[in-house]
C-alpha cells in the first residue's frame, strides 16, 4: 500500500474493498531547539551568548503519508531518526512546527510502563484513573474491570498500592487497560517486549486479534523480526525524512541500508 | 473486545473489521493539534473539551486528595491541623502579644475566616503552578486537555477550603455569632472572585513554569508577601487609619481583587465587624464602632469578577499557545 493508491475521496483500494483513511500527515515538520540552560541564573549568566547555547535540528522534515483503516504500520529507523517524535505528533502530544496531522476514530496509546499510574494508589484505583485517561467512561470501566484484571492475571494484588508491584506486574496491568479501551488506532512505542514469555505471547495474540478486527496499529520498534511479523507496511525514517514507504520485508532491507549512510 | 467481541471464526471477525471501516468512513477528520484552536473561539472549544473530560477531572482530584496523606495515621486531619496552628499563632502572637486584636472584636473568627479564604487562594496557585511539571509523565505520553491538571489542583484546594469552612461555621455557631443577615450573600461572591483569580494565575503560571522552573519558587515567595497585602491578620479599619488623608492609597489597596474578596468574606461571616462592640476589661473599656466597609464594595466586586473572567480568558489563551511544547520541555 503506497500513497499513490489513495483516491481523492479519502479511501483506498485494497482487496476490492474501500478502506477509509484514518490518519493523514501533511508536510509535518518538527524542529527542536535545545537550550542548554534551564534556570534563571544560567539564562542571565549566559545572556547575550544565548544564541550560542541554542542548538536546533529538524526531528521531522516534510513528512507525508496516509494510513488506511486496518493497516499495521511499523515506524523504524536508527536512534534519533524521529520515529518517536512522529508517534507523538500523531498522538497529538507534540505540535508540529509546520504541516498538520488529521485523524479519525478513537485513539489510544500504550503507555510506557504505566505512565498514568500513581504509585500511592491501589491497582484498582489506577485502573479507573488510567482508563479515564485513555478515554473510557466510569460505566465502561465498571463493565470491563473484571476482564482487565483477568487479562493482567494479578487479581490477588489488585487492592495493593502499585508502588509495591514488580515491574512486570506494572506492565501487565498497563497493557491490560490499554487493550480494553477499544481503540480504532493504537499507538505502540517499544513496549511489547515486556513481561515474561507467556505474557508476551498473550500480548502478541491480542495484537493479532486487533489486526483481524480491523484496528489500525502504529508501532515503533527496533526489533526487525517483530516488525516483519506484525506489520504490513513500514516507514523507514532517517534524520527526520521518510526514506522508504512500502512492504515489511523491503522495509527491513531499507532500514539496514539507512544505517550505513 | 471485552464482552462484546469474542473472537469467533474468521468470517465474523472480517465483518467486525468491515463494520469498523464503515463507521470510520463516516467520521469527520479531526486535526490533532496539541495546542488547540488558536482563534478567540478556541477558548470555548477548550472549555467544551475540558467538560468532556470532567469524569477524569473528578478522578484526578480524588487522586490528589487520596495520595496526599495516604500513609499517614491521622490522614485528613493534617489538612486541618495546619490552619488551626496558624490560627493559634496569629491569635496568640499577633493578636494578643502584639495587640492587633485590640480594635478587632471576635478576633479568632476574624483571623480564621481570613486564613480560610487565603488558604484557598494560596493552595490553588502554589499547587496549580507545579501541576504541569508534576504530571509530566502523563503529559509526555497521552493527549489530554492539559488545563485539567491545574484545575485538578484547584479542585483539591476547594475541598480543603470546604473542610475548613465547616470548622469555621461550627466555631461561629458555637460562639453564638452566626450572622443572620443579607451580608451572608457576600460569602459566595468572595469565593467566586478568589476562585476565578486563583485559577487564572494557576493556569498561566503552570504553563510558564514548564519553561522557567524558577517560577514555582518565585510563587512561594510572592505568596508570603501577598499574604500581608490583604486584610487577613490586620483589619480594614487599621488600613483606613494608617493611610490618613491619602485616600487614593485605599483605591490602590483595593485594586488587589483578593483584598476586596477578603473584605467581602469577612463582611459576610464576621458579624462583629458590622456591629458596635465594647471591648476590654471593666474599667478600661473601648467602644469599637462597626467597620467602615468600602463605599462602593458591591460595584467593585462585580468589576473584580468581570476583570477576573477577562484575565482567565487571556490566561487560557497563553496556556494554549505554550502547551504545544510541553511534551518536549518537561
């Protein structure tokens, strides 16, 4: 699936069925300015030389693409190539300097190690809080609660404060919540390699189930095998530019090539 | 998903996918900007967005309240102990030892009502200012209308205010000083004025604090100073006396909306302030006339509310401009 297949009406042709475009990025550019000083003192001391203490670079440069419903897209690239920035722009967390991202449908992000968890609250309280952060109503959470706990397999500790959880338990609960949000678009940033092996397999099975249900998954990963296994389209980024857009196998080859440059 | 979509055979799943595609094709595109709409209407769009997340706001307020005294034995009592000790200090040292209570009948009620309202303002601003930084983990990972973090701090400040209010009202009733008069209407007005200005500062300072961390320390110092810029431990009568003939200084003093709200709050709850009282020991009696409240107080309160709403509008616009870069600055 390449951009050229997309028709003007915002749908694309795949296997005879018309699939709607769910994410559209146009000329997305993001420039980062890195200031080395943070405090007032440092700013005053370095006043005038301030320009020298600024460093800027383009984390993303004129990125264009469209994603149709049901696609699993892998974002790959070397460290610092802009994949996580792109994911954040897609999620609306960072605003691009130029261009825009349009999307439709419910979006959920798999939070890295349960970023929305409060260590002093119990697992149960955190489930409600995190579900709400990801956009579930209280009633929906009540409905899914048992299913979330079952999926995470930590029922015995659900009323314990999460600061006493092991990191594995933490991630199990976070993953269990994220997959119950019923997203149309799921953003995943390097978090699938967590938990013990049976749980990882469970996660993969869930992701596959999501694919069959026609959900769109956008995945940032360094694992070539995982990308080849899951994705049906790959974007390779290098220094903020999209250098390849196409199938997974070719994408991995292009990725290896981009390392050499 | 969960209860609704049990994995069945391939055909069923394909139709699930198809239904999803059909539903998605109907939806309009939304521009995912983290900075929100830039136009004037963006203010109302942001308000709508926050209203959509009110369940989350409620949970965040609970989280803040629950986690604050989570592992302490006395728990919530601590949020009362602090103002009560403050009251004791001001009552004993400022009131009795330094003699500030000489011209102020029912000094305890006077001071505690001032401290209660000030507590709301100070807590809203100081916890609100730090709120974006302290929720950095979330802000970097998910898109939410970020205004809900200062608002959640405000919510927990309101809760503490209400707890203190209950104590204050009980004390007033026990002392037999409950003011049954129309002046009581000043209490909600004062609350609204303080809330609007508190939220305004919390919103704008929380955003600035992301880019300049010194703000939160600056706020602490500023709150210490501002405490003395409002009639909390000294009375309005003292202010009027000390400016002597320079009455324009009173206008300057009342430019601070919190001073104005403080007077309104006291006028509502501190009955003795509006009555003639006789103070002192037998043999050394002083007659304290009622406080000369500012003449155009009602009008000033209306103006402070309107100015506050305008300021809140600009605060939210500034916040909206700045929040696009939150995730990379935290």
